[in-house]
């Protein structure tokens, strides 16, 4: 089993791509125990490759995109 999270950095804001409440902007924090982390970022446990693919698809589908002259679905963000 693996824990998975997915976030997007868009217009200098952090968005949780796997949360139903994507309007809630998240913040970076630092602690001695955790190091640098994103507060309130959702985490899910996946047990198979198919579950992982579904979470990646869900997160990818939620990213900000826009058209350019060379790409109709160009990414407008960075995702992790």
C-alpha cells in the first residue's frame, strides 16, 4: 500500500487536486518532525496500480489548462 497526494502550483497558489474542495488554497509549513509540508493536503492509500492510475487521472483532470496557438490543452500550472 502506498500513500498518494497530488497538488498543483498555479498563480503562486497551492491547490489540492484530489480534494473535492479545490477552492481552499493551501500553505507551506515547516516543522522539526515533518520538515517542509503542505498543511491540509489530502492523502489517500492505494493498494494497486489501477487505484494509482485512477488517482493520477482524477488529479490530472482537475488541473488548470488553457489553449495556446500550438496546444489546445496547454498546462497552466505545475503539479506534483
